[in-house]
């Protein structure tokens, strides 16, 4: 049961991210919470493809006579990291524009669409 | 401006940013032999642009990095990537028509554990270079646009 | 009143995730791996590159990489449209 430690780390990361989304009121802290949830999802993807006692799936100067890890989840995680970068850049730009129009980034005071 | 970075920061940045860009291009070019590839090398080379913007401010870099040139490089990378996907349309979309043939990037790899040969791979090194150019220019445009737009979003004066 | 509903929902969610983490497969033994065994055996003969992950990203599953490049391009398009000065 203690050998499942990476899965428990994924559960703690997603739990902390959801806590930040519900209970905090600043827009920058909400952006940090979204990044925490995406980090937890990426860690879960690469934990799924591990074989006990194996090396990286590259043939250039690999050690002799050992198995290789599954390479497909690593390719999917690469795509997911780039999409996370694009999402974070867009949400931070929207926060800058909201500060220019309203003068504050507290979500309790930003209620109606203003001219 | 009264507040600029100290002399140690400016000297070290001027000495080092060239080596960071060359290391990024090394990771892009050897993508089919060692860990790395297009996306990773483009992110390493874009961190050199971030170092320059932090050290010299937004006005000091304006002659060196122009947003129009970077936008042109990004569009070129994406068009090159899609064009090399259409060339193999005789069999299927994204077919590797240059692997194990005689011409450019056409050697065959020795089966098993071997030190790598740069001339192998087919269309994979060309796609690595195209995606690396696109990621480098995209991250550079994001950094420069957000740094120039932060001047208009400062605190409003209550006069 | 509203805050206590949020606290109870968060406690249920975290308890569900930790219970699922204890009941997962044993770490280090994937159950099915036939597709990845085919990729590891035949990637060097068919494409000629040493790095199996790069051949999966750019040759066997190149269509997903096209979608990802489009997402990055659309994000830059949106940021440039947000910071445009209004013409006077």
C-alpha cells in the first residue's frame, strides 16, 4: 500500500488546487490554482506507464539487456504541458485588462460588464 | 531612467545570452538521437529573450527584438510543418517518405544499441526545426506584448 | 451557511480521490502493453531514428502535434488582439 505513493501525491495536488479555486478571491491566486490542477494531471499521466527496473526508451548508448518504459504516455504529456502554457498566458492577460478597467482584481467587486 | 539593473547583471547577461541560444539550437537539431526535440529546444531558446527583457527593460531591447520579425518567423514555421505533412499524400497524410531512402536524411539506423548518426530519420529532423522555430517565436511574442502592455495598466491616479 | 456546504463538498472530494489512489493497480506493472511493445521493437527499422518518443510524437501520431501547434498559434492570436490600442 505504501508503494502507491505517486498516486497519493496526485490526489494531494488536485485537492490543493480545488481548495484554492473555491476559497480564494484574488484573480492571480485562482490562476495559480488552475496551474496546480494541470500539474497533477500531467504527473498522473506519466505515472501510468512505468515498468519495474527499466530505463528510458532511447537507443543511443543505452545500458545492455534491460527493459524499456512505455513511451506513449510521455508523448501525450508533452502536448498537455504546451496547452497548459497557452492557457496560463491567456488568463494572466485577461487579469491585466480587468485591472485596467475596474481598478481592482477582487472577484467580489467585479460584477457587471462595464463600458 | 533612474532605476536600472546593476553593473554585474548587465555584464553577465551580455556575456551569456548567446550561449543559451546556441544550446537551444543544439537540443532542437539532435531531437531524433537524444532526449529533446522541437518543443523543448524552443522553450530553452525563448528563455534567453526573457533574460534580455528583464535586464534591459522594454525600451532598451526595442532595436534588437522586433515584434514584426518574430511574427513572420512563427508563421513560416507553421506553414513549413503543414507543407511537409502534405508531401507524403501519395500513401497517407503525415507519411514519412524520406526514411531509408538514399537522399537527404536517408541513412538506415543500425538495429540495437548504437552511437547515433545525424543523417538518419527522414522527415523528423525537418519537422523538429519547423516546430522549434514556431515555439521560439510564439513565446517571444507573448513576452514582448505583455511587457509592453503593462505600461498602460498601471494604477489610476485620483487627481 | 454557504461556507459550510463548500467545506463538506471539499472534504468528500478529497476523501474520494485518496480512496481511489489506494485502490489503483500496483505501481510498476502495467496490465496491457502490446501496442508499446510493437513501437519499441519496430521504430528503428521503419523510421531510422533512435529516439522512440520523438517518432511517436512526429511520425506515428503526428496529427495530435498538428492540433497542439494550432492551439499555441491561437493563444498568441488572442493575446495580440487583447493588447491592441484603439485607433483614435
